C-alpha cells in the first residue's frame, strides 16, 4: 500500500508553516508528500479578490491528483488548512487526518495581548525590527485585505455543520499558548467530529505555529505512531 500526504497550510501562510513536520516525515517514511501553495499565499501575499472556494478548490485538485498516484491519502492541515482538511475528509475517502492548530475558532485575545506586550518590551530596548513575532503580525496585517479575512471566516462557517459526518481517524495537536486559535478549540473539534478513533495532544509551550514549538519532537513521534498503526499491523499479519 502506497501512502501519500497532502499538507495544507494556513490563512496568509505558506508551506513553510508545516515544513518541519514534513521534513520529519520524509526522514522516517517513504510516503509521497505534496504541499500546494494556496492561491494568493506564500512568501508574497496577493489575497485581493480571492474566495474561500478558490482555496478549497486548489486543495481539492491537489488531493485528486495525489489519489491517482497512491493507494491512500493522509491529510495534514494547519490552521485554516485544518478546516479545509475536514472539508475534504467529508467529501473523499481519506485514510487519516492530522489537524494542527485547526482554526475552528480563532483569535484568542488574552494570548494575542501577551504577544503584543512582548513586542512592546522589544521596542523599548530598540530591538523591535528583530522581533520575529512583530514581523509576522506587521506583514500579515499590511498584506491582508479585510475581504480576504471575511472569506476565511466564511470558510470556517461553511465546513462547521459537517464535522459530525467525518468518521476517519483524526490526530489533533494544539498549543496552549496559541495567540490565534484558543486552545479549547481542540476539545471542541474532538467533541464535534464524528470519528471514533481520535486523539488530542496539547503542547504546553506551543504557540500557533505548532510545528516550530519547543516540544514538537514529542508530538511528531506520537503523530507518526498514530499514522502508522494499521500499516504496522498489516506488515505483521503478512
């Protein structure tokens, strides 16, 4: 059985958001891995006049192409990509899902405020431009038209009624210090999704970009074990 991974990045992001996990999978498996860049995303943001459907369609086209090349597909979705992953799992025969900081709910004011306070401290000592968090927020705020943000929110609303129809095994990872998605979102997805086989892993130190968390190696290992369980059983039975 040939396994493929479809990775889907987040809103205003790019494949780099899940690259560390992709690199880990490349080292530890021989799976085919595809991570498309959604329209308007990547290193340069060009989000004007794009819709939720354009992002969903690109991911869907990548999935259909991958399905022609492998026997089964695992989808790894980060943030908005997690919502698109659930949309696809409801429409296509998917083997398993990995949802990373999935944006079923978004903007956690308390942590966002703390992040901004950290930026302010850097500004006082003259290191503001060096602060990666500042650069991240500053660029995304400047490069994100309001209509695009509304399309992201609309996408979340489109998919939410169908969580209960998703039955594939799902592995959920959420950082407790996420400044974009409140960490309680993971439990919300766990409760709503129809899958019988499902796990949640919390990163105590993890922020939104969970693939860059200090403890990411821990959940990388357990995620891979979750994804390979049946594969190992098949090898043993043969």
